[in-house]
C-alpha cells in the first residue's frame, strides 16, 4: 500500500505497466466487472470537478466496486471548520482507497499522513495532477507509440496549470524530449520548474507566438487560463483569450500532430478543430477512465 501524490512517485516501468493494464481493460472491459467487488472508493473533492470525479466514479463502478464521498467543500464538515487531516482520517475508516482534490497545494500529502488507506492526489491547487498525467501518457502512447524523441508544445496557462507541471515532470525523464513553452509573460512556467529543466539538461525554450513553432510540434498541449486561480478579474479577462487554436493555425502543423487538452475548454480550441483527426482530447477522456481503473486495481493489490 502506498500513495500517489506526484507522478514521479511512479517509475517509468510502473507507468508502462499501468498503461498495459489499462489497454487490456479497454480491449475487454467485461473481464473486470467484479475485480473490485466489495471495495469502496472515497472521493473527497474539496474543489469542484466534473471529469476527474466522474472518471474515478466510473472507474470504480466499472470494476464492480462502490463509491462514497462529496463533490464540494461546502457539503463536507470542512464547512464547519474540520481540518483536512481529521476529515481524511475519518473517511479512511469507511473505504479502501481515497481520491482527493483540494485547492491548496500539498493538501493530499498532508492527508496521506493521517489516512489509514492509500491516497490518490486528484489535483492540488496549481501543483500536480498525477492521474491526469497518466491519462495524458496513455493517450500519447496510443497515438504516438512512444515517449521518446518528441517536441512538446505546452500552450496557455503554464503558471497555474497543474496538468502542465505534472506532464513536464513525467516526460522529462525520457530521452530526446524537447519542450516549447508557449505563454504570455504573466503566465510563464514557474521559475523553479525552469531551473529544474536546466539542472536536468532538458532542451526547452519560451515563446509567445503559437504559430511560429507549430511546424516543429509532435504534441500540442493546450490549456485554459484558469479563472479560479486569479485574484484579479480584470487580469483574467485580459489574458483568457490569448491563444485560440483554429484550423488556420493548424495549416503548418505536422500531419501526425496530437492535440491534447485536459479539459474543460473555454475558448482556447475552436469547435471546428474537433473533427480534425489530430484532435485527441476526447480520446483523453476515454483513456482517463481506464487508466484510473488500472491504478485503483494496482493500488488495491487486485491486479
């Protein structure tokens, strides 16, 4: 039994194994309908979520298990002033594994010190989102067939985007990976992460123009500007439509480009792109269910 707080808690071999299990589950989901029968997943979402929370619920139900939990802090005892540690310790006596999202960075790590069952970080503030990264990696392997020798463009909110931070942490471990960071100056990748890339000898550069680098990209990872991370509404409104991907901007892109997005999107990808075979963001949604099934099964010792 152990926790998943950051994607780097997993080795490359463990990630490959999880994706292999997820692929088996995709091919024959009926074979796993009773795998987690009698097990309970607790979903503690102190911050709103649609895809991640429902994906975890769908994953556990697809394994034959049950789910309990809450979808916002207001519906938990934290609204009465209860600490995260006490909430998690209490709920851990009701279930076998917990998926937890919180608006404060580091909250899942704190929770793991109080829990009697494994904790999965389902997103902590602008910090990390390891199961979205596993979803991204599954999609990348299915569409590209590899994790090496690629140029990855990360576009939009690179400052607060926890999915971006987690993906960088995961992908920088592979050979031949180059990052192009596409953002306005106000939303650039945090300095500590840029320093880490330099320390690890990873090739990267920053640009503000998406179109100038489009021909180089093997993967384009779009993100929304996150309104909930801004203290100033005026600043959010000024930056929210900085990048909008449409068919015109894809004219110079590679034929085998993979366009990813953790969703939800606002305006940053035009709906006309949805029908382009390079758009893989709804495939990501499908992959998210199965990789979470694989993760739950592995962490519970069922697979």
